[in-house]
């Protein structure tokens, strides 16, 4: 990638082609394949840090790993019954490389 980045059109084209190829290969079954994305990372980085079965302790251990690994700058959470709401600041996966819009 050059210093000036890549065009948005190029990035969108590549992402579209990848999604289409994945869909063509697996169809609706693709949605069941993505459920394991991140599992190895969790087992390697997060699971060893979980020392208790208390939900707050589990969430805190995962939040600590995400901050230490630089995946988020900060993260907060709220538990509402069975719903877990997360609010992350500077989430790595939402940070895109420099893209030229022209």
C-alpha cells in the first residue's frame, strides 16, 4: 500500500468480491461458519485470565485483555437482563487504513 492509501472504490470492490465468493461457496451456511471467528484468540488470551464464574469478573477479564492488546483504548459495559451492551473507544476493527475518496 502506498503512502497515499488506496481508493475507497478499490476497497469496496475487494470487500464485495470476497463477500460474494464466500456467499457463493457457502450460501446461507456461511452465517454458521463465522460463529467461530475469534475463538482461538479467546482461548489463548482471555480464557486463562478468567478465574471466577461470576459474570462481572469474566467481563472485566475480557475488557482487560482487549485494552492490553490495544484492540480498544477503553471499554465500558452495561448488563440489562440477558443483554450485554458494550461501548468501546478507538476500536481497532473500526479503524480503516488511509483511503482516498477520489
